[in-house]
C-alpha cells in the first residue's frame, strides 16, 4: 500500500522535532507543528515483527483512529499520515496524561481496589505474588470493546492515557487489524460479561459503516483481507453479545504488560 498523505489535521505547518522517545520499539519522536505537540512515527523507522512482517504500522494507526471516530468514542487521539523530517509517518496529537491517576495497577496479591477488576496474578521482581487490575469504568470498557473490534495485539498498561476529566485515551495502535485472532491486552477484566446497549450500538455502527463511507476510508490503509476480518469480528461480537474470553492456546497478554 502506498502512503495516503493527509495535508490537513488539527495542526498545520512545518514539523519540528523536539526529542526522541527512546522507550519505544520503533522510531518515535515528540514534535511540534505550530503550537501543537504531536507524536511522529516515520514509516522508515518501523521495525517488522514476526506476526506483522509487512509493516504498515502507520496505516493501522490511522485506521484505528477512523474506527474510533466512527464510534464517536474518542478512544484514539487525532491521528493522520503526514510528512516529517524523516519522511512520511503517523502523526498523532500528544496527550498529556494525568500521572496522579492509575487506571491499570499492580497490587499485592488479591488486594483489588474498590472499583477495579482483577485480570491475573503473577510474580514481581522480588518473586512476590502480585495481581494486575484495571478500572471498572465505562471509559475503559469502551476501550476494551474498541480493542476487540480492531484486534489490538498490544494493549499494554502504558498504552492507557488517563486525563483529568475521567476520559481514557489509548495510544500505540500499530499492531491492529490482523486477519488472524491476535487480541493481546491487559483489559480482560470483563471477559464473558454482556455488552451494554451503548457498546452494542458502537459495534453495529462500525459494521454498518464498512459498507459505506467508513469502509471506503479504511480501504486506503488496510488490505481487503483486513477489512473482511474486521467485518467478521463485528458480526461475531454482535452474535455472542459478550466481551471476548482469552484463548489460552496463544499469548493473550502483551509483553511486557507495561
């Protein structure tokens, strides 16, 4: 697929690099476009992965934003393909997370805070048993539904960005839309529970949109096989009506979880 470079977005003008985010596995930069801070991931800096060998991670990030916008849930910050100092890449509005809020936590074994859901138990660096838990909030439920639709293979704890008004943004959606089941997430706390009416409506919106404007937009970034798999996931989620359950014959937690 050839890049579809967008000349418009929330930010217009020349991009200036501020620094590199060294913890990212692919080339990732903090930059500014005018007065707007953005994350910039040049396609030239993408590292092929064994299950995403063809790259196109920037395309998948933009496709994730389009699905988020179609649902009107704002899970993904504004994202587009743009030109930067290292060539075409993903550009995404920077979100300043509220560091006083921890929507995903590691706590002593079994000590799940009120308003949180248990995910799994494990061992910390000192071989102490700990539990991983996440918020039980509508905002995080929407993110989990979004991840199930997009087949997100990389929902780490650090990819949940809390903001002060209670909203939760998600970032790093390059490992999405695989044709095979790849859901790897730390948001398993609702598995097997029924979707709310709002959540079902969001899934229906995406499914219906695939035969219309949303499908045409996504076709610029995803393959025909990706789109067929997306439609099938929506149909399966609607038919079953519940949050997906982990398939333990494959990896279901991203590594590292944070």
